[in-house]
């Protein structure tokens, strides 16, 4: 017998390291970021860093999104 169930579980972030850098530097926002899905294993991650102003000192939010093949976010 084979039972097929729906995948409703979103991927989870395994690692999102904090970032500290200098004004004007080039930042790799995905360095060290890992998201894992319960069915597919590691999945790709997108980054929204539009709130970051690299010309001004400060603390800025960076948003990461991971989506699996079933559309779970």
C-alpha cells in the first residue's frame, strides 16, 4: 500500500548568520544562509535587502524567504 500526503510544511532556516560590514562594502547576503525543506532537503533562498542603505551607518532589516516546490513559504 502507498499513502500520499500533502506537503503543507514550509521550509525552515537552519542558519542565518548576522552580518556586520563597512559603509560602501559589497555584501553577500546569502553567505552561510541555509533553508531546509522536510521533503526536498536544502532549498533556494531569496533576499529582500531594499531597506539597507550602505551609505549610512545603522542597523537595517534584511528579509529572507524560502519556498519549496509545493509553494510553502
